[in-house]
C-alpha cells in the first residue's frame, strides 16, 4: 500500500487570511485557507496488486441471482473481494480481487457460469491484471458538490484511465480502479487537485541556447513565487542540446548546486550524455509527476515533426518554434487532433509577436463572433532593429551580429533576412484566422 497523507506544515497566513509572502514557500494549509478550499477530502491512499474480473452480458439484465452466484463461487474458491462495481443496467458486474487470486477468481466464475457462457447469456468473463485501487476518503464529501468531478477531471488531465468506480451511499469513500503503472501519477494529480500537495510538473527543456538558457534562469527566479501564488512546482527533469542531454534524477532540485542552479551550464558540460530524444522524452514523462511539459526552444523542423507524437503520449508542449505550425496542413490538423485525443495543451504564443499576446487575442476575438478584414503590423523584430540601426557608419554584417547577440534573430539570421520568418508568421496568423480550413 502506498499512501500520501494530507498533513501540512504550520499555517502561514496573515491576520486578514492572505498568504504570508515573507516565507519562501507558503504552506499548503495556508494556501488552501487563503483560497477558501474547504472540501471534506482528507486524503488519498492506494492499494497495489489488484486484479479486475469483469462479468458481462446482455442476458444478465433482470435475471435474479447472478450476483449471488458470482459471490458464492468466489467464496467457495476462497477469494476475497476487495471492491464491487455494477452498472444500474445490470449488464456487467466487476469485482476487484488480490492480484495473486486473479486467475483463481476468473476460473471459479467461468465454472459457475459455464452454461450461461455456452448459451451466450453471459458474453464474457475477462481478467484485467496489474491494477491498483485509488481511494479518496473524507468526512463531509456528501455535502460538497463536485468532489467526484474534480477527482475524475484531475485523473483525466493526467492521462490516467479509470477502469472501475465504487462509491458508498455515505460518500465517505470513493474508490477507482486504475492501471498499476499509473499509480504514482494518479496520486500526485489527485493530491494537487484538492490542494493536499503541490501541482507538480515535470519539465524538459530542448535547446540550451539563448532562449533555452534564459527560460531555465527565469524558471529558477520565479519558482518560489509561482509556488506561493498558485501551488505550482516546476521540476526540470531534463535539458537537451542538439547533440547531448542531461537527465536529472527525481531527487535533484532546481535550487541545489548539483541541479540547474547558478552553475547549471557547468554541470551540463560535466554530466551530459549523447542525445537520445526518445529516452529524453520518456524520462520527462515517466509518470513520477502527474504532468509533463516539453519546452522546445529550438528552431528545428525535426523536433517540430515529433509534436503530434508527443501530444498523443500525454505530453504538453510550449514553444517559440514556428516549424510545426507552418508544416503541411495535414500535419497542422494532426497536431490538433492529437491534442483533442489526449486533452493535452500546445502553447505557441511566442510564434508571432514575441511576448505580445497576438495569437490569444485573435482567438478571443474569433470566439466572440468577430471576423478579421486584415491584420497589419511589423512582423519582424530583427528587420525592424536592422533598418532602425543601419545608417552606413557600421557594416551591415555588424548590425546583424548585434541583433543576433541581443536575441532578436532566429538561430540562423538568414531566416530573417530572406523573409522566411515573416512568411511563417503570416501563415500562422492565417491559420488562426481560418482554423477550420
């Protein structure tokens, strides 16, 4: 059994109930109180090594004694039933038993319903091994609307599939059966959803150039503030360059010397290994934390070509890379389809306008019924800088070099000078304005 209790450190709230910002990390209890979270959920626990046996068939509907015979057969086989779930249609009965008894329980039920199976009254008796039970317990859940919804939403957002649900009428306990390999991810997601623990996010940064390095430094600087305000705990699990990668262990922390702290670049040089992109993504999305995010800080078309695959795997994406959104229309649609299939997010606001909210503004206007007649603006910060700086006194190449050093250009400035970067931005805006075409 694996259990995470809901104990929190001493409250750190001011007299007015707000969170004490003088603490580097406000306690969960303080944050929960400040946000007015008073739901009766007290904690979560999991029971490992569970097998599910499902008995189903249209012939079971309205037939008395099916459940009685099933439990009698399990009793005779000396199998203990841990959880029971039955639909109101009586089409199926699902029982959870200890994993070691899964085969025994299945055989016992097939013997008990041999005739019904032959006559197709019962269509199947199937065993689902390698499961676990996640139980939510509390004292006042029956008087708190939306408790089950919050749990199921948290699990769905973490990519955890529920196999069975059981709930007593008192609502002191709601149990769900999930696959065993989702146990840790499910526990962390459930705890975060009810503010019993932080909203932990596993982050992988691809690209350690100017953009990637700045992002890592900003995350480190803002980590305590984001934790206090929103309960978000970013954990960088991997950093990759074009040829090497550094995979951090689950115990390494952003603010520790041997993690991406002040000297993280030196540690990268010392500890990085040859890049294996599949292994890198698998490490970031290994289930240790409920949510995984990849920040693609490159301008690589090869990296962009993997976005749909990663989104389907349950990984969220954040990127300034324009290559994926300006690939073929078929791939553009494939990315959106992958997002919908796994409820993953793909954020690319920096594709156009750098830090300006151009794309989100377009979406908001379209959702409120507005139509665009034209979009006008300066689409290249690089060209704008160059034309405003070039007066003939310094070589043109030097002005371009200055723009690159300031971070205005693409990794390859020829993308800007040729007009390719502007063309990509126009394509992205056009696709945002006509998302169904």
